[in-house]
C-alpha cells in the first residue's frame, strides 16, 4: 500500500515526509488506510447519486464515527499524587494571570524548586509548542515492547510530538510509558508563545497559541486564541487550567512512567473447535501495571516466518468488546476494538530501507505495533478501550484469516477484569477525588474518515468502473491534524487495464477497490468544505509571514490574470495536482556507475533538478512532486531559483511526464542531483545559495535502475477521468457552497491538467 502525504511542510522536511517512508510511520500516520489495505475488501457505505458533473455520496447512518470534542473550557483539572498514581478532580477555574517571562527555547531549568513526577524530582523540563511538557530524554525504541510509533519523540519545538497524520483518537495510548510527560493540551502544528513563572512552591507554565492559519493545510485564514496553563506544585500536585480554547481536538492528561511491569495472569481462554495448523486454540490474558492488557495467542501449529510464503495474506484478529460478538472477529467487527497482527512481507516489491525486513506487526486502537512471534505463540500488548475498568465484563474473540478467505472463528468468551482499567477517561465527569490512576488522559477528536476503499467501492458499484481517479470533498471534518489528505490506490491500468511498469510502483489489490483494472488513484479522505483550500480566493485582508503560503504570491500571480486576482482555487490545484501524480511519482532510482541512487522517495529529493516542463502559472516552477530549480554557479555553489514546496500550484518535470507516459525518453533532458547541501547565503534577489556535490543523471540511468516505462509513450493512456465526489453525513443535504466550490475545483482541475501536461493529455470529470 502507498499512503502518501502532501509533503515538504518546509524546506527542512524535504525529500519525502510520509508516503512509504517507513512502515512504522504508516502504522501511526494512517492506521485507517493501513487497515483498509490489509483488511476486508471495500464495500458500499452509502447512497450515490449525481448532480450535473458531480457525484453525491450520502453515507449510511453508521458509516461515520462520532466526534468527541473538547469540553474543558473555563475549568481546572487537579491531579493529586496518591499511592502509586493520581486522583483527579474538577475545580473552579484557577487562572494565574502572572505568566512570567516568555521563553524562546523549550528547555527550561528550574532554580527555586524541583518537581516530583514519575519517581524523580525534576529541575529540567521541555515545554513544547504542542501544549505539552516532557521530562528527561525520550527513550529510543527497544526491547520486547519498545515504543515503535515515534509518538513521544522530542522535536525542535520541545515537548511531545507525533508522526504526521497521527489520529488524535488513537495516539494518546502511545504516550504511555514513553518519556514522562504532561499533556496540557497536546495538538500538533500549533504556533504562538510560551511563558514560565517559577516561584518557590510552584511553577506556572502558560501557553497562548494559535492553530496554524493561512496555509494550504489549514482550516482558518486568521489566528485563533488558545490559552491554557499548567501549574506544577512542589508537592507533586498538577493543575491544568483552560481559560479559552478555540481548538476542539487535542489530548489532555498525565503520562508518568508505569512503575510496575510485572505480568499478573487474568485467565486463559480455550477454543473447542480449533483444528487447522494456523488457527488460534488458546488465548492467555494478563495485565501489566494496571494499564496494559497482554494477550498471548497460541496456535495449533507453528506461526510461519514473516517472509515465508505461508505468511502472505495471513492475519490474526483479536476482538475486545462490551457485548458478545457473533461470528468471526475481523477488522470490521461492529462495536469492537480490533487488534490485528500481520506480516509486513506484503510490502515486498518496493525497496525497503536497511533493517526494515519482513516482520510481524500489530495495529489497532491502543495496541503497540511491536509483537513477538515465537514458535506457535503471538504475544501482543495494548490498552483497553475507553470505559473498561476493574470489574467490567470484557468479551474476547479471535480469528485467523488467510487473504480474502473466510476467517476461522475463536468464539467470544467473557472475562471479568481485575486490576486493570482503561487509562482513557471522560475527565469532565470524574467526581471528587476519582482514582488513583497510574496514568490518565482524555482524547478529543473529530470522527475518523471512512476507509478509502469503501468510499471508492461505493462510487464504482453505483456508477460503474469508469474512473481513473477519485477526489473526495465533504461537509464534515475528520480526525486529521491537517486540512488536506494523503493519497492511495491500486495503481490500475486505465481503460485498457494492465499494469504500468518501470516506475517502481506495482499494481495491487484491484478487487479491494471494486475495480477490474481501470481505477488507479484517490484521496485517502475527503477534504472538508471549511478548509482553506476549498476557497476560491484568500480573503483580501489576510496577513501571513510565511513565504510558503499563497498570500506571499498574491502580487506576482495577480499580474497574469484579466481580473487582477490570483488564479481561482490555487490551493486546491496544489493539492490535487500533487496527490494524483503520486500514481506515478516519485519512487524511482537511478543506476550510476553500478550504484542505485534514490531520487526520492516519495517526493523528489530537494536537490533534484526538476523544473516544470510546462509551468502552470509562473515562469520558473519546480515540479509539484518536489525537487527544485537549481542554477549552477560553476564555483561549487548552486542557487535555488524555486524550492521543493508546491505552493502556489506548479507543473510537472520532464521526469514526471516520462513516468506518466506522456513524453519519450529522448525528450527528457539530462538533469542532476545535488547532495550534501550546505547553505552559504542568498543572492541579491533573496534566493538561497548552497554548496553541494553535483551528480549528473540521465533518463538512461533511471531506465537502467527500473527498466523501461511500459506502456511506452506511443501506447500509454492519454485521456483520464476523475470523479469529483461530495461526501455527506447521513440525512444531510449538500450545502450550496460546497456544490459551488467543488464545481469550481472540477473546472480548474481539467484546465490545470491540460496546461501542465503540455496539452499531451486531457482530463474529464464525467460521472456517467
């Protein structure tokens, strides 16, 4: 599976942020997309109609989860140490208006007090721009259940951080037992000010932050107000106060290290029907530290090695539910939290990084991705679903499934929990001194997006297999820290079917997308109608200091239009132009002097010379897939005339067009790759200058690494059809503004495609 992001948030992140970067990033970044790739085939989840050239998909009532939005404004949460945990209570707002001085560096050293937390007294802490505090050095992934999701790593803005596209509904559990931390109001991508006021008996830490604004991945053109505060008392008490919080999604809680790691057996469940060698015959359940549920699945015969043929398509599912499930446990078992184990050998066919060979991994809400497979046992560990506590009845079922075959059921059995509770609570409902809890938090989130192949199957089953691409837009926001979407798809072959080769991306899982070979690529999730990129033009009074937002290009772009405005829906073209080209780019390498040199992935390397062959709106544009436009100064330095960010919307390089099948190899000019880039200054026009090592690259070098692109330019697809889909909540009519904007994007998309392909290809948006 490919799940790819828009990438290149800023210059420092160039060279590919998500996509197929690593399996571990994907496990956090897009668990829904990962589940759809390896889970059940796509299915219809709504009613499909058409309105003009638009497709309307109205979701079934149960197709979209419910949001759980922030409800702690004007409250103070008090966490008081007791025994080996903390009690929690809500008290009247206790806002301290003496913020103290602003801090620019996240690392803070206390000189008047120490703060007892997680078994130590701390004088040094990291105050993150993400609304969090960490103590000590973050742990590296290691050990039997090492934290592999990259959740609590330190970034340059301090505090906690998560992988891109991490779902707030799920990521809170990854903070547990990682680096000791306090999540005052953890939310990625925030910006603003932090203040620290240290007194002899307490330290007051205050944030006044805005959600990101004016950018292509934002929901607002203007700053928002988010003021919250942590008071760390010398006696270990913690007060978290929320004066005004405009954001509705985030994570609130405390994450000390779990003191006890001893396993305490709960029960062993036995199946009376397990017979096949791969079937689960026993489930041994234990609790660890009062927080983790550990499950050891014992199979009839040995579990095949992750790279064995028998492991291809093999999945194990463990279902946890408050009600007795009927039938086999699968990824889509209703009302259950599902933990799934599978071999990542399914990624074979794409070059992997060193050390990322075939292994078994787990994914699911609260589950650590690291699992241990030994002989005929599979051991996995995670946190319980919200609402379960000591004394609760938990129904546990399991299954083994091979490919798309029928799963073998381990029937649900009831377990009475003891000594273990879910660490996730509804904090606003806790009365008095609830607890004590070893760790406790609450996640606030928008609903998770429907599975991308369910969206696609809904459309194709209703209207037919006639789309090369599908773009989704909605009247609701989903659980994503960004307003845009990554992309994915089966890499179909268009109207003539067949696979495209020579691009280092293999066709896969056609049936999972309900296509016989036509459908190729899509948005992973719908873009909300309130996103900036849905607006035809930015508001006239927007001010933004970023040189990567459309506002900074207003004057330049308006000079080329008849009405003195920038081209309409420019952000939308950046999004769709970038994502849909991931059907072909940017995965290839070049073979030079016998060595493979990656040119991406999954965006062109920042140092790749990749000027747009047919610019969309500016004289000098780098490819929408990354790279840059570099001027060789012939003194060992190179001037960056256009960087690897894709705002405003840009065209495609000759290399992109070759991979798309639109130009012949002979038409691709020689180019080069700059490595070991070192900034040395700027020229008179403000362009950055770098020292670098230059490596010449030719299209023959790419063909030597990947083989020729087939079908070749004379036989490749030239006409494409994109379905423009409006996704609606159950029972909701399509808003007039959403209809208008998607129609506007549809028209611009056809014009954009024709322009940036040099009129060598056409794009339609025909739903019939």
